[in-house]
C-alpha cells in the first residue's frame, strides 16, 4: 500500500468533510463517529464534489440531488445515485491522517 499524508487529524472537524487531492485523485476525508474515512470526492450520479455535502449516520450526502453514500463502503443509500463511489484505506500516525488513494477498499463496479 502507498499511504500519503492527507491532512492533520486536528484539521478535521466532526462531521465536516475536507477535500484533498492525492496523486491526482479528489478525496473527501471525514471524521465521524470516532473514526476517519476517505471516500472519492466525486458523486457517481452528478459529477459534483461530495465534500460540499453533509455528513450524518456515517453517510455523506451529495448537495445537488441528495444521494447519500456510506463512508465505509461507498454504496448509495438512495436514488438518484445507483453506483457506489470508491473508498480508501486510512491510517493515523501521530497527528497525520494517511490515505492510500491508489488502492480502493471498495470501488465503483
């Protein structure tokens, strides 16, 4: 795995997505429910930034049409999105949040 630094843990506010670019991949990093998640920042339905949406119940909602995606699996929980978005491995080292955007745990199929 190729983990790269995405941000400081202190940069993440609870339930507030943070958009980062990792090796050309847009990623939304989210701290919620005591964990940190990384999900591709582009909605599979409308090609807009998920990091502009809201986080609730371990899901991130697309601000444009309201589709929500599970931060653990990337699967949509309702229409209009029908395809998942990739999610990526995360690890914390000291105060650094590291993400491997080259090896999705789950990805669009």
